[in-house]
C-alpha cells in the first residue's frame, strides 16, 4: 500500500520517547517512524499510551526524555488530528463547512502578488487568500463527499459523516501527517468502507497516516504497517510479519492498575 509519492525520508521520527504521569510511565522508550504515503495502524489496549503518543506528536504533552522530529517541512498544516467521537461536543452550533474551514487557520498564509510596500498589498493579499481558502475548502468537501451537507450542523450528521468532516478539515489544512483516533468506532459498515477508501486516497497522495484502532479484523484492508504499543513498542513492521499470537499477547497484557491510571490521565489532558 505504499504510495508512488512516498519518500525515502520518514515523515515523522519518534526517538526513544518517555512520558510519565506522576510515578507511572505512560510511554517508555518509544521508537517509531512514519513514512510518507504509508498507513500505519497503532494498536494496544486502553491505557497502553496510544492517546499519550498522539498528544506528544501534536505537542500537547511534553516527553520527559527523547525527541519527536517532523520532517514534513514545507507542508502547510504539517500534522492533522481526527478525534474520537466522544471527544467532541456535537451540540455545539457549528456547520460542516465551518469545521472544515478551521483547517485553513492551521495553514500558513500565502503571500500576495503585489509588493508588500504597495498601498493595495493588504487588500489584494486578503482577497487572494480568501479565494484560495474557499477553493481548498470546496475541494476538501468534494473529496470527502460532504458538499451537499456543508451547511448542516455537524451534530445532525451520522457517525461516519462526522468522521469525514474531520478528515476534510485535515485535507483543508494541507497536512502531510494525519493522526486518526478510532476512526471506525460508532460507524456502520458502509461508512467504514467509505472512510477506508478515503484514507487510501490520502496515502496515495503522499500523506503519512497513523491510525489508532481496536478493529483488528480491518487491518489487512486498512494498512500494510502496524505498530503494537504497550507503553513501549512491542513490535512494528509489516502486518503479516508482526501480527503474531506472541506479539498480540504481549501487547494486550499489562498491569491493570497502571493501565487504568494512564487511561485516566489521558482522559484528563
């Protein structure tokens, strides 16, 4: 499933990252690389540190040691995030288009064609940027099949449509790295297939995708690479090589009390 737009340089490098909540280690010596045009599934039980890893990549949690390097230089929004269903206030009165448009605020402003010293530079630049933003937003809505729904309140959509709204926001952001937290949870089979096809489109265009999921049955059609996390990387690599009974047992067995503490801390941060 590697894209023809993939690059030999990794999009993201997580190097020996440690994150602690008090006396409990949420992540211990995590090493991971994401490739451009590659879909990597991140699997592990609740409390394994998946949300902590996402937050560390996004800069919301500071590692106690180690480093995270984003190599998507020159891209606009760099890292986009598609949240879990229960992490969003669906009663907030906002339209589909407004959410997608919020991705443009993460992208860098474009420079106008007139010299900056010109009296008309600011107006010309603003008009050009507005037109360009609308073009990109329209394209993101079209790619995700949401054009006809763009003026609806997001809370009125189905679970699968809501997921696509946040994928569209990432597309509008022009991000080259996308993190998706349980994108198949709470959506029907048809929506799961639509989302999977959309993710493959993004990978084909060169986007690096890291997808947290509990749906192990979907992995063969979703990705060609998997990272198995139990506060450290148990195994990482090609799906058919690392998804073994031994690795699954090591991934889904842990200290229950510590896992509950990590899960609780992740929910609060």
